[in-house]
C-alpha cells in the first residue's frame, strides 16, 4: 500500500492517531481554520449570489506550506477535521489548497479517538459533504453581513471599536431585558404560618398552612397573620387524610454539549469555555502510561442523546459487576432526542466505561479528572434502575384552616447510588425525613405556630449555566457556539460577570437599546431561532443557501440604510436624561468616551461640566461627585503654584491650584505623551487598585501599563484581555501575534500552557 496523508484539525491528535494508523499514513494538522473571509473588507460579492472571497488566515501561511509539502505527490488525502460544520469547512478549504490532478480526497469522521473507531472510519471514508459546508458558509456570511454592516453604524453613532453580532447581540438583549425586569420589580409582602404538631406516636413534625375554607390562602401583611393566629389559638388540629405512594425518579440522559456546560458550571465552577477546552483535551487523547495516548470521551459538540449499542452493553456489564444485578434494568434504556436535535454524533460519553476515573486519575490533571468523572458517572447512571422513594402526604384540618405536611424516604437508591444532577430538581429528594405513622381522624397536639414574613423576589440574573439553558431553549446558537458567545459578550464590554451572574454594563444598555430600535428583527429571539432552523435545513439539503441569504438581505439592507440615517447619535447629541447641569442648569446627556459612558452638559462647549455616574437598584442615575483635590509636593512650572491631584474621565492627573488664572495640567507620568485607554483589566499587583491601560512609549510603541504609575510600575507589551484563562483561571489572558502562530491568545501566567488561535469573530460567535 502506498502512503497516504491524514489531515486533522488539531496537532494534539497526531500522536494518538499515529499509534492507531501506523507507518502507512503521514499526519498533518491545519491548526484550526486555514481560510476565512478577509479582515479588512466585506469579502462577499452580494450581486454574485453572495459569493465569499476566502483568503489565507493571517499567520497560517507556514501551515499551508507545510500541508502542501506533506501532501507532496501522494494520491490519497484523508480529510479528518472535527465532525461538525466548522470541521467540514476546514476539510473543504484543505481540499481546495491541495487540489491536484489525479489526487483523491476522502472525508473521515472520528467521533472518538479509539483504535476501533479510527480504523472503522478510515475503512469507510465518505465524500465531502457539500450541504454541511454550505450551511457553515451561510452562517459565516450572515454573521459577516450583520457584523460588518452594523458595526460601522455604532462607530459613527456611539464610539469606534464597538461591534454587533447576529447571535451575541441577542444574548446581550436577553441579559438587558432581565436586568430591566429586576429594576422594575416591586417586592410584595406575604406571610407564612408553620405549625409544629405531634400525633400519638412521636416525633413532632412541621406542617404549612395552605388553605382557608378549602380555598388557597394568601396572607398579605402582619395584621392578617395576627387574625389567623388568633383563630388558630383555640382550634383543634386533626388528621384529615394520609396519602402514601412510591415515587420513581428516572436517571437523566447522557450529556449533550449544553447540559455538560451547565452541569460543569454549577458543580465544578468551570466556565463554559473552560469546560469545552478540557473536554477537547479528553477527546483528543491523553497519555495513560508511557507513549499510550487514548481518546477518553466521544466528540464533545453534540445535541444528540443517541448512544452506540456496544457502549450500552459495556455500561450494563459494569453496573452488574460493580453495583449488582438489582441495579440493572431488564432492558437497556434509550433516550429520545429533542425536537430539532442533530443526530450526527453520539451523546458525550466515555470511550470505554472500563476506564474508571479512579483507575486513570494519576494520568489526568485535576480539571481533566473532574470533568471525566462527571461524564463517566452521568453515562453509567443513565443505564441504571430508577431511584424509589416512599412519600407520605398528610392533610390536617384546624377549624376552617388546612395544613399540609409531607415526608419522603429513599427506599432504593438506584442510579442515585452513583450520580445526582444539580440541574434537575427531580433528582434531589425534597425531604429526607419520614413522617410518623399517622391515620385519618387522629387528633394532633400543636406545640407552636411560627409566623414568618416574606417578600416576593425579582427574577434572577442569568448565570453562565442559566444563560446557556435560555439560549438552548430558545433555539439560539448551537452547542458549539455557546461558550464563544459567553466569552465574546464579556470581552466586548457589554456585560460583566458579577458574583457569577451576568449584569449589563451601561455601554451594553446603550448599544442594546439602539440596536433593538433600529434592528428589531435581528435582535429578536424568534427570528434568530428561525434562522438557525434554516441553517439546519441547508445542512440537510432541504433548502438553498442563496435563497436564505437573499431573503435575509432584502429586509436587512433596508434596515441598515434606515439606521444609518435615523439611529440616534450618542456621539453627537448624547442620550437625554431627566437631570440638569449643576453649573448652568441646562439638560444633561449621556455621552460615551474612551473610559465609558459619562454625563455631560448639553451646553458644551460653552459649559464643559461632566460627571461620572452609576445607577441604583431601580436603574435611576446617581451622579458621582469628583473626589476632593489631593495636595501634592509638585509645583506648577508656569506659575509656581502648588499642583493638586484631580481625577477626570481618563483617570488621575495633576492640575494647577491657581485655576482659572492658570490652566496648566500635567499627566501623572510627566514624560508620557499619550492619553491612556483602559483595557478593562485590573492591575494584578498585590494591593494596587489601578487598571491596565494602553500607553505610548517615547518611540511611539504601544505598551500596557498601570494607571497608578509611578506608584505602580507594572507593564506589558502584549495586550491584556479581560477574560479568565480556561486552563488555570488566571484573571486575564494576553493577545499577541507572532510570525509562527499568527494572532492568538495565551495565558498571562507564563507557567500555564494555555494557547488558542484568535479566531475572527466579526462580529459574532455563532
């Protein structure tokens, strides 16, 4: 057999595949996408059927040369990027650059990196999937049209550097709307009454008041609760009804991408992005001994709960051996896919359940082991018997009032002997205490009544887990995009993650409001979900990609033209607020500067009054008064008056105390020529409360230094990005570009290996 070349997406797969394929195959990697739309222009010929103009990704020229060299004169090229739409696009672009007369291309899909799966895929290669590629291409074109045509409007109307995205902007809208619900929420008082009761057989138990005269009881205030307590003071308590039943709780399906992210966020405190990075490592293969790389899980981007029969049988054998036959159902458990689920890949499961987490723990990092154990337990548990609970519900009468008490006791642990989910309330016992033996008609002693005041609560902010769930339930984005969406909306400065919950920034509110008004369809969840359906239909060959793009663009173009003319200019007029200038009495407006939104007098330039501001819990503006001037040891070089330290929109600076007679000001770094521009990253130096900002050196080179200079001298050449490292959770990562690797992100901790190609997100992540 003559040699052949296998082209994969990630170089970390090469060692694993070499072990299985042997010397007859050379293996090369594209290291992600090698072609994409150009960075500095639209790159789409709209008049020519939305034909894209692909160029080699910046920094990938060396990779392309290496691929051509590896292909040489070989006749057979096996294209094995990841088995999803992005992987299909990489396969098509690889075939395009390696195209040669007489050369044959074969598409192979590795759903798991095990010897049997790899050899089976190589033995049954497929043709390149035109429809799957066109679906990815249509998504890329849609995202480019939205980002490339809307973002310049934001630059003109708000601030340069802002961006919009077909999916990211919908996610921001969800967060903004939830925040406004919270701001508008008015808590309402209500009371509950709990009785401590005891029957003839102890122990005592608690019962909650639920009805009066067989109607649901609402107790609005303390006066009402006192009336209830007065009525109950002389009431006789008696058991009216006892209902006993066995409740069955079934195990949850094996993980799909979104559920894995949600569970890892809640249970392991991983971010969605970190979850996918660690899952990729488990999929691509890890050393389980010297020179023994093994893929430990199946492909981690899927929304199917389908499982291979051999994997089910392997799990059933393990359950029987480790837990006993009483934990094994008579028949294998099969889970139905959700409507619209793509069934190209199996659910996320271990490639072999015989690799118990405890047996391979020594070969895995802490994070790899934690995620693998979660996947392993969920999969094995899905093939176990249900958990059984004995539940007793007791109805109690007291004059016209009705109380209810309940208790639940596990009779058989079933799958819960191995796994319980933090995502599914049904997997958690509501009460682990059994009720005492009670019978209808039995009198009860009342040992006390406890009234308790409550207030209704506003809807909660979205966590990463609940936002992923919301996106999934609304059909927005796809499993492979959720982690990137969450990272992007934070990186753009539209939302903050406050105590693990998303909160819109003031800039996020401003941009969202402008986009929602000008592009109501683009930012509509139903519209976005419908577009996802169309992309799926393109993938399945049911509809034509160009027809979908034409339908979208017809209305989108009109909206762009209208927004260009009619969108309110925050940059010019500002946003009106119901506040007046403290200096001249004219209305204040919200403007956006390099350091973010601020209040400015509408009478500028006659009046240059400005203030920073915050918002209270109801969304009302609270003006921040400037900190008092701080005396310094510096003197003014123009009039010899003392200099004082002030704080402006761009941070602290020195000003002459002789103002307005002398208007001399000076940067805190007197030798620094340029103003600072914050990156949104806090200074990592211990005890420093400064931020990292862009600065310019004497020779004009941009670097990044602390705003507290000269007190703090921390500085970087690489641009810090305000997102935590998915590997080690360092507080920020660095953006850098090298000839060898092109633009990429790397961890700010030099000892952390995290590195990832910087994908072009213009201006979306879907």
